[in-house]
């Protein structure tokens, strides 16, 4: 499970004031000293990530954060990084000390409730002080069951872990416990999919990219067969198959050729569209593509990527999509790019946000980005949806997903 991508792990953040024992709690759960601990406030200077297998929950990613009341010289940068954790976390563990509850803890609870992020409270250091019954009752009214822990009590470690895991199981989002299918629900038992994988400059040497690998794995997990071909071999492969595939999935850049080669009775879509359905809201992404129709020269567009990588000669996000957009609009556009976690806080000046397939971030963070664009009144779509729109084949790419096709047609009809 150490090889499970971070985006597929349950993200659990440890939040709390300085020196309440967040890092000590993380070390207790991990059974080893990964996070540095000290009696000096502000020892944790950045968000520390640690992946592990936490049975029976599965693969998780713990995020150990700087104290919320950090007043050190670097506190501003630290707190900014801590605040960003809310954008991607699935569950919050709020660590507190016995009989101490301040505005900082209330701020965390308020933000978690506003964003509908599940949370639980852990009262640490009970070896130093047992919490008063009235204080515990107050916390229970605020947040439900409260766990008490002593990180110095090695003999009680298993009992603490069992109680914590039970709470995390109850708090974890349903779509983590039962992960939405990527392609499996589109395939009949024993059926097969043809996956079109171009091998070009952007293809990593000796391996496939993550969306392709995950689509193959989901196909196998659902007792179906994946046939992987390059775009140049697609037509011959289809002609040589005894039975037609249940679906053809292609890299977005090859969608025009693929739709030309695949008979109309065989469904076609793209890897990016599959990820838009699993990681965000495909109907919103489909409706957002209609905004491309109204772009004018001089408009400002944001292209956002979840990962950071060195831009290649014909990079999809930095070169190809900007070129296709300018050709479609018939003039120049102001195109900004954001990569990794540098997603702009202020989006109101953009006419459109185009996001990648989000294979490197979890669903929570992708939905946060989508909602931020919606709150700013800015349409948002993703690479695969936009490319299919620009190539004139979006309706066919969405034919398997009537709800998304309806959203597109409704938006086009209103425009």
C-alpha cells in the first residue's frame, strides 16, 4: 500500500494550538518517531505528510500541521500553509488539552462545519491532567464523541488506536469507503474496453501515465478486460476483434482521430472525462465548456494543473490548449497557468477556468477548486471536456453520461 498514490488516500489533518501534542499523536499512531516533537512551541514548521496503511480503513495520508496560534517570526507563512489544508482534507482530528478551549479551536470547528468536513476531537496529555466532566460534556455537545489520549502511555497505545480507527471509519466520507468507479460500472461482466494510449513526447519513458494505469486497474478490478493500443493501431484492432468493445477510451489529444475510427454504435470517451466524473462534477464541467463559445480576444483564462512538472516542447496545458483556444476565438487571450497547490484565491477576473483531470489530488481538493470558481461566478471545465468541445465531438464523448450531456445542451440553449 506504500505505492498507493496520495490522491487515492484518505487525507487526515491534525490541527490544534502549538504544543498540544499533534506530532506526538502522529508518532503514536505510526508507532515510530516520524514527526519531531519538543516542548518548544512551534517545532512543526511546515505541513508534514506521512502515508501509511491504517487497517481496516486502508491507505491514509496524515497531515501534521503548524500550531494555529503560532506567533513566531515565520508564523504567517506557516499558518497560510495550515489554512490550505482545509482545501484537501477528508477528516480533521482537532487536538486539544484538558480544560483548555479557545477561539482557535472554535475557528477550526466553524471552518470544518462550513465546508462539511467531518471532524473529531482528541484530548491529549491526560497523563498530566484529567479533563473535568463539565468540560467534556461541553465538547460532546459541540462535536459528539470525544477521545482522550496519553501519548506517553505505550501500554494503552492499542486501545487508543482502536478507538481512533473506529471514529475515523464512522467519519470517513462514503465515497472513500466505497470509491466511485472510474470505468468499471460502464463495463458488463466479462466485457472489454479498448484504451487508446498515444506514445508521444509527453509519454514518460518506459511507463504509462497515472490516469491510464488507474483505468486499466479499475477495468481489471471489475472483472473486465483492457485492450491497450496506440491511436495508429486502433482501426486495425477494432477490425480484428470478434466482438465490439463496450467502450473506447482515449487520450484527449487523440479524440478527433479516434471518433473518426470508431463506429457510431461503440461509445467513445476520454480518460480526462472519466476523471471529471470520479473526481469532481461532470455535469458542471460539461456546462462550463459552453463558456468557450463566448470567449473573446483579450479575455482572461486560467489553466490549472494539480501537479508540477517541467513543461515539454508541445505541452498540453502550456502550449496545445492555449493554441486551440486562440484558434477557436480568432485572437489572443490572456492565459495564466497555475500548477501544484498554487491555485489562485481570487478568480473573479477570469472568464473561464480549465483544470486538468486531477489524478494527483483527491476529490475533496478538486471539489474545493470547483466550488471556489462557482462562488466567483466563473465557469469551470477540464482538459478532456474542453478538447472534445474544441474538436467538435463533445456530444459524442458525453453520450455515455446523459446527465452531463443534458447540462451541456441546457447551457448551450441558454447562451
